[in-house]
C-alpha cells in the first residue's frame, strides 16, 4: 500500500495498467502491480490517492472513511 500526493504518478500507473513505464522486471516478486486506486481527502484537507498493490492483505483499506480518509472514491481497479 502507498499514499500518493502526486496526481501525475497516479495517472502514469493507470495508463500503465498498474505498472510504471520504467518498471523493470515485471515478474520479480518485489515488483507487484497496483490493483486499486482510491482518491480521497486526507486529514489535512488535501487530495490524496491510496494505491494498493497485488498481494496486499487488505485491498480495500483506502475505501472506508476514517479520521484519515474522507470522501473515498475508487477511481481505478485492475480487475
């Protein structure tokens, strides 16, 4: 899981079907693809994107409102 504050990086992941264009070996176990991206407002009131990678134990972690995640909206899923 990762939180991004850079929309351009999120757009690149979406365009690359979960991979960044410069990603090397896509079969390496330490290089999983992104599988879900959720846009939300963080606790500071800024827009952020929660990115979940294949193999994460809770792929829905950014989709439930909390003190840290407000107005979550799933914007992309690999499947």
